[in-house]
């Protein structure tokens, strides 16, 4: 974890990715990439001179069996505010449109929901784990 944190800090600093007072939304799907990024950003926030704020946002696609309770519990442990955005992206793609190849449209709709949620919270930067 320390090695990844060092690499993240170097990247953030080398490319001036975080400015003082930034509010950053981490898009959290619940997978290992987004959860790792969330944990690293939460740790970086403790000592980075920018004093940035961090919030986690998950897009619930409206599919059965999605459980964001573990993500919410991790956010509580990391002291990161968590928001779950409810959508009907899944039913729209599979039930109504009967998409055979939904990946591109799904990604576009999920990204739109994430950006809309971030903007509604006054957040202008989004971090994604992949």
C-alpha cells in the first residue's frame, strides 16, 4: 500500500492534479480498482498540502442483487462521505431497449449519472480507478 501511495503522490504532484481546496469525487463501483483508489486518496488526504476534500459516489444501475452496504461501511471507516445514486440504467438497457451490446451506452449513462451527482454537490473533479 505504501508503494502505491508513493506512486499516487508523485503522479498527483508531477502533474498538478490536485489544487488547494479541491473537492474530489471518487467514482466507486465496488471493484478492486475503485476501492483501492478510494483508500489511497483517503490516505493521501491526511498529509497532502492541498487540503483536498474527498467524497465517494456509487451509481446503482437498478439491477437486482446490488449491495452497496460494504462500500458504505468502508467509506465510514475511511471517514469519506458516501453517496449512492439510484438509476434505472440496467432496466433501460436490458428490459426496454433489449441492447445486445450495451457496454458503450452503459458506460456513457453511468458516467453521466456520476458527473451529474458530482456537479450537484459542487464537485468539479472526478477520480476513477481504471
